[in-house]
């Protein structure tokens, strides 16, 4: 398996710490708003990476954070608190906002056939680990207290700029552009580990700590969640390219200072999806999300297919024309697969060479467009029968996850979806009031309409049956 590693800036042979096992960490969403389709492109690339590794036989353990505290509008600890912005915008409290957008995120993941990571942890569930890490960083002199907050001192980190390749001069330009400068920092690039001095009067989420009542900085969250759930060594860490600096740079600095050794060997970053006007961003107000594509008659898997056509390290411009092309191509592909005669005998030995070609394309730094080419080659092949073709496509779809072997999933109208979500909320209230009879009757009512509720730690989602 060859993977491009942002750390070495080269394509490298992938060798995990433990043979046959992969520990993978993928940065998750800040749940103050819906995900835009750019975010979803990154999650699709990470999903293909996980499933491809599993297809090669690796046992993959993957973790993801849900950021529900500590992320400010600028990644370098300035600006407004994103969660408070979300709460203000919608006149709700922060926890309601977090729960609502966590559910929305999980729904997007499911409709794109993205496997939800086996470990998903909310930032607010990890406070003792932040405190444990920050105490050690202070004790070992990697961190300092100034103006009431705890900061990481980047001058103490070994080769702080190794991931980004950025030099301090370039950084200074960034700092000059920044709207505010924190005078309590020793170095402008130092970052907050723990805030006790909040500039937000209505800061609701606060915890006791050895440094006073406060809340964690954003960067420490991923380091701590990774340490707590995956241990001291990590094989792969992913995110979008915007995470390289400062987020992942800071994660490396604090994790390696805390652990006392190298932490993660492979850093994989997905290039951005842009719209015609440039970078896609939530702060622009209106932004493209999956629900809008659904409203316009596209299926989420049309979008997944659109993403798989280009390499994850190439930036991609979203246009409806390209999505139309993807939609038509996927429909034709699915028709072709579904029209295969599946009553013949599978030529198992002949499957191997096609499956190997597919694996080789994946092993070539996740070359998804080549993986699709191998799929088309299978459908055109003259040396295998239809049933064998169907079996191969079924195998490939374990990674591509385009539902190639099933008729298109039933979709529902926006109104019906709203009705279901309202019922889920009503059931949640009933449960909170210990009215379990009502809660069960809502569940049964939805079931009779073909909607099955799925309860998990993150809340309730649904699937159509
Ligand atoms: P956020 O919710 O903004 O923290 O971002 C969630 C994930 O999406 C992160 O891994 C980001 O790096 C990634 N991301 C942000 N913007 C884009 C974009 N335009 N295209 C692709 N990925 C993005
Ligand atoms: Zn992160």
C-alpha cells in the first residue's frame, strides 16, 4: 500500500505499527451547523481509505471527534465561539444545537454510505483527559500560564513546522492579518490549551480545572480523544488540507510533547472542494449541503460517485453540470449491473485477477478513478460470465459503496422527512418525561409508515424499510 504522507511530502510504503492492524484518527465536525458538501468530500475520502484497507485485510480501528466546545471562528484561537454563534443564530442552547447537528451529520454520513467510525467521541466527554495532558505539559515546561489561560509554548516543540513546511515569517504575515492579537502569548504562534478567561459572557460550558473554571482549546481535543481511544501510537491521521496548519501542527506538538515519542506516522489530507466562486465555507452564510442536492433531485450517491471520479489530492470544483454527468453515469452503471444474468455459476478463480487490479489501484495512493476504470473493465470483459461480473462488482462495492447491486434506495420528500424528525423530537420529549407508552406508540406509528428508528449514544436516527 502506497500513501502520500504530508509529513514527508512523498508517497511512501504504508507500514502500520502492528502487523495487520491500523489505528486511524479522522477529524470530525464542529456541530454548530450542517456540513457542507466540501466537508463531506473529505469524509468520503476517509471512508474509502478505511474500507480499502479493510478490503486488503487490515483490521481498522477508527476514531472521530465531535467538537461541541472550544472551537473559535479562527483556527488560531481568535474570533467568536462557533457553538455560541450557532445557539444565538437559532435561539437555542448550545447542547440542543450540538445534538441537532450531530444527528444531521450522522444522517449525511449514512445517506452517503459512509461507515460511521466505530469510535465517535464528543469533546465534552473527554475533559479529564485534557486536564491530565495539560498538567503533564505544564510540569514538563511545554506549557505556561499567562493572563489566566494555559498556552502551549511552540518554541519547546521539536521541529514545530515539520508538517506544514511553513516558516515563522509566513506565519507572522498570518498573524498580522488576524483580527486580534493575544498579548498573553509568549510567541504569536502559541496556542491555548485551556481557557479560564473567557471573552464570552454567556459561555455556558465550563468545567473546574486546576487552573480555574474554564474550557478546553480546540486542538487539545483531537490529541486527547486519539490518546484516550487509540492509545499512544497512531498509524494514520486524516483531515482536509486546511487542517494541516495550525490544527494538525498543534496536535503533533502537544501529543509528542506529552507522550515523549513520535505519535503518528502517516498524515493524509484531502484537497478541497470549491464552488465556482472559490472556497466553500460555512461562514459565507448560504452554503451547499446534501439536502439541497436532494431537493434538486440528486441522490447522495450521485455526489459520492462525483467525488470518486477525481483523486483525493486534487482540488475539485463543484458544478451542477458535473453532478449531472455523475448522476447519468451512475444510473447507467447501476442499470448495467442490475441487468446482469445472475443465474450462472461463479468462476471464482477468474475473479482474482480483476480483484487484484482493483486492489492495486487502491494501493496506488487511493486511485479511485482507476478503481472505477477497473469496474468498467469488468463489465466489458469477454472472458467472464455475467454472474462472475456481478460477484466482482459486489466485492468492489464494499469499498466504493455506490449501491451498485441494489435498485436505487427509496428517497422521501422533504415534508415527510420533517414530519419524521418532528416525531423523533416528540418521542425524545416523551422519554424525558418518562412517558414510555407514548414514546413506544410514536415508534410503532413510524414503523407502520415504513420508518424504523435507530437509537444510539448520539441520539435517534431512522432508516426506511
Ligand atoms: P469542519 O466541520 O469545518 O471542522 O470541517 C470538517 C472537515 O472538512 C475537516 O476535515 C476539514 O478539513 C474538511 N473541509 C473543510 N472545508 C472543506 C472543503 N471545502 N473541501 C473539503 N474538505 C473540507
Ligand atoms: Zn482534529
